[in-house]
């Protein structure tokens, strides 16, 4: 019965199947290329079976009589067959690109192949369906192509440059590139005419492909996006170069924004009576983190220099007298006092100068050896510790979450609110800290009860920032709950 339906009137059956395939093909989602390809192959196979069974050869032109009532049906049927053949071939191309995982990067190549397929289909329909002499048509189109080529010279240059860039694959969508003219950014789109680059200023730069093909190009994203930064620091020659190098290496080691593998490098570049020139070489995970890493490194260099008693040198262009230059004997290195560290801690910002001075006088000095565990995760540290010198690693679970350097502090949540530490703190180098315990802090709260409310607000805000950051969150505490805890602790 199916045989009679298909082959009883083959031309009508073939046309029906062809139009049904077009409707089904358009109804299927573009997000399901495999399903679309299977449907195309099924409809194309049924149409081929009907043509073969009815003795019609779609790849040969058969003359039609002017009075032949089936001539129109044959033309429509063979045209539909060629259309379905082209769609099935295009389906294979698109499925291959999706399986390769690069549908966007190969857009130009995909469009080029699909264009060739459609041109081939159109020529085949003209030759095998309508009997148009292709040789004459190609010769005529060659003259037209020359005229169009001269008129569209610049556009064609962009098109073929785009094809060359796509086939050569010096970059793909999403790569960060640096051009020899100074343009730098991430590739967000590449089409027939131009490449679109998103710069760090959040602007889109559109470069014609022919112009881009002539420029030197550095692909920062290959083999990965880690990016080398170099900073030059000038230190007054008041210490031996080896000691200065070790301080600079400690500053880089304590930085949380740079890559640790490969490790940062400290290179001594020059030495004269005015300065020891040091070059810091370090990597960041991506170009977008360069500013953040540079800022943190400069901050840590200053803090470590101050902690180690090093002086920054005067600028090379500055004119100074030789007698004014510091030496190892005459240099007066900066001191890091407990008062300076207290003034840098946000939770003590509301204290008066006298209160900060009294608190600084109660500090005690504690030292830890390399490898000592200062506090473990989940334990409460009932004292505030301010790092005077050294590097401390903060670990959570099996991974390291950050490092503390001179000027950083910890333990404030345990001292003031009885909260547990969220990280294990371990000394990576010999560490010196200034410690303030609850007994030293109690008189301040007794003299000024409103201070507890101010500190509770600051600690609650700090806990909220931790929850929004990448570090493990502190336990959720409201300002009211923290205030209640502070009053309970210091009432005892």
C-alpha cells in the first residue's frame, strides 16, 4: 500500500515529500543540528528512492515537450531533489563544526563552504533541470566577475584576508591579542569584513581584516593567558644587595594576585652611589589582572621595605649632593611601631589619638618560627595580632587562600566577638607580631560603652564582605548579635 502511494504517482509523491521535508526542517530548532541532519537524510533518501523507482535521472537533462503535461512536475521534483541534497551536505558541515567545538571560530570557513554548495546546486539545477549551457554562462560570468572585482577591490581584500586569518588561526574568539600598532584587547567577533576587539577601556575597536593581516600580532592567550609583568624598584644602598634581594623576594612571595608557578624572579640590574636597581618579574593569570597585581606588589614592596628598614632611593633624574646620600652607617631606617599599625586597622578608626596610644602601650611582641601554626581553622584566637615582619599563609581545607604580610592583622573577631577563625594560619618565614589581648582592650570599652556599638557595626560589615569575596565566609553575625557577644565577653 505504501508502495502504491509512493510509486503510483511518483512525481506528485516526490514533490509532496520534498515540501514536507522543507516544513519539518524549518520547524526543528537550530540548537539540534544532529536531529536536523537525520531528518534531512531521511527525506533525501525517500526522494532518491522515488526518483530511482520512477526512472528519472536528476543528474541528466531530459528534454521536455512543450505539450508534455508532466514537464512542470519533473522540473519541480528535480529542483527539490537538488535542494535537499545541498541541505544534507550543509548539515554535515555544520555538525562537524559543532562536534569540533569551534562553531564561532570557523564561521568564515563555514560560510565559504556553504556558499560554494549553494552555487554548485544552482548551477546543477540550471544544467540538469533547465538545460542551460553552463560553459557559456561561466564565460559570461567571468567578465562580470572582473568588473565587480575592480569595483569591490577593498572589500574583497578584507574578505580574502578574513579567510586567510581563519584558516591560519592566529587567534580565535575570546583570545586576548596585542597588535604592533599598540591596539590591545579581547577578540569578540570576526566576520567577513572585519574583526571586533574589546579593549580594556570597554570600547569596541573594529579593524578591517586586510589591515589586521598586515600587522604584527602577539596572542597573549597562548599557550595560556598568564602574563609577565616587570617592575623596576630603586633602593638606597644602605644594605648588602643580597639582603635587599631577599626582602624583594619576600614581598613577591606574600602577594596574593600573582602566579606562584613559575615563581617570581628578583634580578639585580645595577648599582651605583645613589641606588641599587632591582627588577621584579612576576606573572598574573590574565591581562585583566595586571593593574590589581601591580598595585598589590607596590604596596607590599613599601611595607616590606619599611619592615626591614630599607629606604627607597631618590629618582635617577634628581640632583643630590654625594654627602646627602644615606649609607649603612648614616641611614636612619623607618620604624614600624605598634601605634602605626593600630592606626591602619579599620576597626580602630573611631578611637581617639589618646586611646590608640594607650592601646599601643599594652602591646606585647610575639615571634613564631618558620612552619609554626599560629592558629588552626575552627579555633578562637582571643587576641588581635598585627604582623610586624614575615609572611603568614592562610589555608582553608587543602588549599591556600591567601597570605598576610607586614601591616596585616588577624584575630580581631576572636578578640572582640568570640568568633572562630575560618583559616589555619601558618608562618612561612620567621614572623614577628604585636599582640593585643582582651585584658588590654577591656578598659577602653569600660570607659566608652558606645565604642562597642561602633566596633560591632564594623565587624558585621567586615563579615558581609567576606561572604561576598572568594575567601571562605565567616559565620553569619548581625551587628546586634556581635554587640551582645562583645558585652558578654568584656563584662566577664
